[in-house]
C-alpha cells in the first residue's frame, strides 16, 4: 500500500478536492457493496475509538506520520461513504479530479487533514458516536448478497449475532478448588477463537468461532481474549447464588484497571457483548453447571461506560492438550443464549430433551450438532433469498431445499395466517439437513439414530409483553405460559419419535394432518387445529430436496 501523506511539521496537507459523484446505474444494487471500515479507523482494528484519536493528534502536532493502513487506492474500485442508500462521496469520477487515494484521517472529507479533522474525531470519540462507514464495490469480484436482518437482535441477548462479537474469558480457580488440567490462556483462546481448520482432528469443533462461522455462513466473527484469576475466597463463599453476582463483580472489578471493556462491545450498543467465567470441573454441579443469562447484580454500574451484558459461568473444562470437543459444544450452546435464543430442552424432567429421533439434534436442545433452521432464522444467518414463505392464496407452491450444512442452505416457512413482523408468531419451518460439516460428529452418537433428510419444526415465536425484559413468551420452563412444558412451546419437532426413530422425511414422504405434530396450537395449548396444508417431499438433484406445499 502506498503512503499518501509523508511525515511533516505542517498541520494541514492537501490530498485533493473530492468531486461530486453519481454512482453508475449498473452498480446501484446494494448487494454488490461490501463494508470496508470506518472513517477514522487509523490503526486498522475495525474499530473507531480513542486509539485512533491518539494517532491523529500526533500527526497534527507533527510528531509522527499516518499509517499506510489508513490509505485506500481507488483504482479499479468504487468507494462511497455513509449509508449505501445515501451516497455522498468518492468514486472513479473523483480520480479524474486528481483524487487517487482516499485517507481515513480526512474526517470531514474536505481533502485536507488538519485540526478540523482532529476536532471532528475528538467530538465523535467523546460522544461515543460511530464514524461513517466506508463501503467498496469490487469491479472484478462477486460479493455475496446481504444477510437478512436478525429478528432476535432487540430481544433478550447482548451478544450480536451478525458482524463482530467479542468475549472476555476468565479462567478462575479457588484456594480449595483447582483445575485437574490447567489449560493456558493460549489453549483457551485456541479452543474458543481459532480459525477454521477442516483438517483438524477435532473438526467441526476445532473452535467455537470456526463452528459459528460455518453455521452462520460467515455472518458472525467471534473473537476475544482469555485471562486467569484466583478468587479471594474459598469456593463455598460464592455458592448459593444462582446468578453468581459476587464472583462476577469480583472478577470484573479486579480486571477493570487493565482491560478496556470498550474492546468487548463490538456492536457499539453500550453493552459488553458477553463475558465468560470458567471454573474447575470439580466445582459442584449444583452451583456451577454451565449456564448463561443477563447479569443479576446492580445494573446501574458501568465499566468503562458500558453496561454488563450476558454472562456465561460454567465448570465445563478443556480436558487436556487438544482435548476440548465437549468444551466447544457446551459453550457454543451457552453463547446461543447470549445472542438471545432460549433453551429447547425441557426443564425439571427426567427426559429433558425437547426433540427426539434422528431429526431431533439441535445445539440449543442437547448441545449436539448444528443450529437448526429456526435458530438460524432468528439469528439472521440466512442471506436474502434463502428464506421463502408459502402463500396459501397460491394454492400450491414448489420449493427447492439446499443442504443446511452448506452456504446455500435455505428454509421454507408456512405461516399460520399472516406472518408477524420479525417472525414473532406461529409457523412451520422446513429445512434439509445432513451429517456434513457442523453435523459431522453426530455420527459418534452410536446409540441414537442419525441421518439426513427433510425436517419440519413447529415454532411459536411470540414475544412477551414485558417492555423491560423482552423475551420469548413460550420459552422452555415458563410454567405459566407453557403449562410446565406440556402446552405451547417455542419449538417442537413435527413427526417426533424416540431416539431410535428415523423421523426425517425422505423421497416420497407426505406430511399432512395424520403426521404427528403437524397441526396448529389450540387455545388450551393442545396441538389440535388442522394446519390447512400438506407437504410432499421428493429427492432432487445435486444434493437437494423438492417440497411441494398445497393448501387444503
């Protein structure tokens, strides 16, 4: 990358006037644009904060130059700033006026880097505002279409399900409770955040981040840092509080002087995405069974100006060098809660599984296998065009289902009447899933039936009416709404069976009112209202299934 601006004692350097710019009609499709960075991100860390302000201050004062990473060459590409629907600057036409490079330090886009840019950046940092985004259209590169909006985003979770997500992880031991195998911070970070590696012996659980990257089709980029801490008291001091407030407060306060928690608010919403506290596996399951939820302490307390979001606490450990598959499964499940998903398993039952049979695996149920279609829909892990909705007025419609364990994976929704905004209503959702990629390890469950085919979920995603605590009305364990999980539930599996049952639908299958569970909920919570539709399943070509839905 060429350096645009050389170190100089001058406080203002002209880089060329920005010409007015009209985007060619051939490039107007929003799906062709890809976010590059923020204006003002001078250290290339995909964030805009005080670190960038320090760099610009030193430059304006003449004590140092600007890094090459803040310079963008506009040859063979189109750039714009601001919102994609409000194009305000930079493009190929600007090059004709002498602007060949674009400098992120030019905050006010006037072609000069000077004290005015420094003032503009300082105001944004002080007010904790976000600078304009920079988008690029690559002339010779196909950019995948945008992801759907994440319907889950404004609900209970604090960790973003799209874009960057950051987690601070603390391995905590006690004077009377130590780790049997003490994983180093490097090992913890490897298990949680290492890059994808399909050649790893642990694949697809080579890391939580890699698992999430595949499941989300690249929608989420999970990262973080691990720390170690020894608690001030014996472990019994912290037991008896299911919210673990005393331990959480102690750990956060201990690290507050050395950690900038703004680094763990990737979506810049004023809330720390998530923190994780891992304790030794010998800690009592009664108090330390892996769990996650909103912080249960004084919510008015802030750290570096941020509220504390979801907290994961658990005694699932890395068991040895490169032995952490169960660790990844457990904390992948808990991070699902941090993004806002409920448990799919049932509470206070001898048989806790919410869904059984070969089609019953779901990470939010038994912490095995991949996220299913309902989860991916809510998390925004489908791209535009990968979610189809059956229109009953059409009488009959045919859809092609692609393998959920590939980037082409898609789903079809059959709504009950009108589909509510953000899918917060009752519907069936259909997908074709297999034993590929993130589901590969299901083959290890030799005592259960596993396989591939079409499965149908019955979802009731209505939101409760609590404005201060928005969540799913029919989440597992909500005794009043779910009748102790006997009535309406957030998710059920159509064609439910036992663990030995192949309850996928295959070539030639027909799903109708005679199929177990393929009916709508009645007011009393029973599954007894005719769905008004039938589904026929046919094996397609090139790893697809064809489903034809017909209104009765």
